[in-house]
């Protein structure tokens, strides 16, 4: 909305000082022409925005101008800045709204706290894009229009039509009763009911959504944390699960446990290595998890898993026995 954009423009100038039309357009995700129109509108409304020409020119506010926003103390604002640094908002299509809100949070601080809070926020990093091994942690992308339609249906309590592609299936339209939204490790999920049964849909697999006028058939109140735990338990106990016996180096135990569904038994061998009985969702899951551990773990049973890992290793070894192609 234009009103929100005008507020964001004022806050940017307050916090960063003089900015060019190009820089403002980049921050607000609009054209420079739109920025110029917004500046004219602010001036007409009595906001003291002035322009400076030249190589280092741009727009600025007269010194001492302050917007009327509710004040926050230092700890309250810092807590919001830390929470705002998390990427969960991206999963629900609220990234731009979050950026605008953070500008307002900083501006709402008393003047003597602003530099302190900004400096403190720079000393904290939450959920970086890569881990210590430089592996990129990529959040799933959800089109803004789709995310907005889903949010509206969830908050309004209306039924929702979604075009959803389940794993290894073609997209199909479904009409569901939305219950709530959950984000886990930067992946967003829609908890819903369909024909009275619980359903969980990954947001990144929804290519289109349409809020319907009819009310959703759902309870007035919901405990999302409990609902998620129940669905997670059902997911782990369903499917074509397999049980695997593994010997693992103690230093790699957490990696193994982190990928398995459950640990059924654990003991320590005489040589200090751990022997674990774990379950995986299916055969492909088990093979992938053990392959990631390389020589840090050995699958003892079942035999089909040992054979699959052996064949994969043999294929790689054979490729390196040949000279590289020029």
C-alpha cells in the first residue's frame, strides 16, 4: 500500500540520512519515478523533505524532524530486531513486510538508544545462509501472491483451493479447510483438513491458491504446537519404514541421529564405536543417510543396504580408475 511505502520512505531518510532516488527505489522495490512522486506527496503533506543536487546529492529530511511512533525500550526493540533477523517470514511471503517493520522498530526507539540497539543487532547472527562447511542453506521459495492468498484464508477462516503437487505426482486442485501455518528449518507448511481428515501441505509445492467465500470447517481454537507434534508422530510411524543396524564413530553419532526417524537401541562396542539400531522413512532415505557418513559409519544390516552402498562405492572407484576425459 502507498501509505506504508511513504512511512518506509520517511524512516529510511531518518535512519540513513541523505539517499539518492535510485537507492530509495532499490530499498522500496519501486521505480525512481514512483519515488519522485512519493517525495512530492510527502512535501505536500508537510513532511520537510528537501533535495540536494550534484554528485553526492539526494533527498534528506530537515534536522530534528521525528515521526510519531510508539516508543519501545532498548531490550524490547533489540528482541524484535533479533526475531526479525530469522528467515521464517520469507517462508510465509512476509519478507518485505518484515523489512518495513524493522525500520519502524528502530525509529520507535528513544534517540539515545538507537545507536546502541543498531550496534547490538550487528553483533548477532541468526540462521546464516551457510553452515561451517560452506554448505548453502536454501530456504524454499513461495510466490508472494500464493503465500498472501493462503494467509488470508487462514486468518479469515475461509476454505481454500490449492493447486498442489505431491511428491512424484502431477499437480492437482484440492479444496481444504486451513488450520494454521508452520515453518520448520525455513520450510513452510499449511496444516489443514480435507473431508474431515488432517492434511499437511508443503507451501513450496503449492503453485496456485484461491481463498473461497465459504467458512472453513475447523475448530475455533487450535494448539498448533500440539497439532504439529501429532502429525510428525504419524509421519514417522507411517510409510515403508526400514530398520538398520549401524556401527558409527562417536564423532558422527549426531549426524546419524539427526537424519534418522528414531533410535531403537544403542550400545558401545569394545573398540569404542557405537552400535545403533535406527529407523528410516524408506530404503532411499536409509541409503542416502549412510552414504553421507562415508567411512564414519558402517551398515551391518540389512544385507540389501550393504550391497547398495558397496555397489555405489564400486561405481565411484571405477570412474576414478579411468583417466579423465580431455
